[in-house]
C-alpha cells in the first residue's frame, strides 16, 4: 500500500497550467520571430523580379536587399538594364513606402538613389551623386 501511494505522489506535474501556457507562448513567439528574421525574402524578391524581367525584357540586379518592418527597402548595387540597352546603375537605392503596398505591387512613397549613373549604347548619359523624389506606381509588373 505504501508503495502505491509513493508512486501516485511522484506523478504530480512539474509545471502549473500558467507555466505551461507561458512556455507554449514563448515557443510560438520565438518561432515566429526567427521565421521572420531568417526568412529568405531577398531570394523571393529576386525570383519575382526575374520572372517579371522575362516578360518585359528589363533586367534588374542587386547585390543585397534589406527590408525594414517600417517600410524602408534598401537595395545595394542596383543595376537596371532595359531591352534597348539603357543601363541605370546606383550604388544604393532606398525606397520609403509601405511593405503591404509593395506586396500588392504598388509603390507610393519616397525614393533616394545614391551615385546614379545612366549609360546608353553610345556611352554615359548622366551621372548624379544623389537623386531624391516622390513617386507613385500602381502596377509594378
């Protein structure tokens, strides 16, 4: 009899219900944070730009992409080449717009291009150190 009572006493849960909820909530929160942090968004953007460039003939390349939750999108070493061999290069391009707007393929905000160079088949057309402005595009396909 005493042996059975000792076994029943040892089965008591180590964590209370509140502690279990806190552990589960922390696990789910950590999973979501690391999923967003490690999500390969730049590769998804590259593949969507590649698929749209096949349709339009405009090739868009960049070295690095960083996206802020606040809506700032920064592209390092941006290069755009059109089908007519017009090349637009910028060391850095910063787009200040809503992230949801970009997901919907719309741009409505400010942009800044650092060290902008425009080249044609005949040679350089323009070099601009800093170029800033506002713009709105409804369809970025």
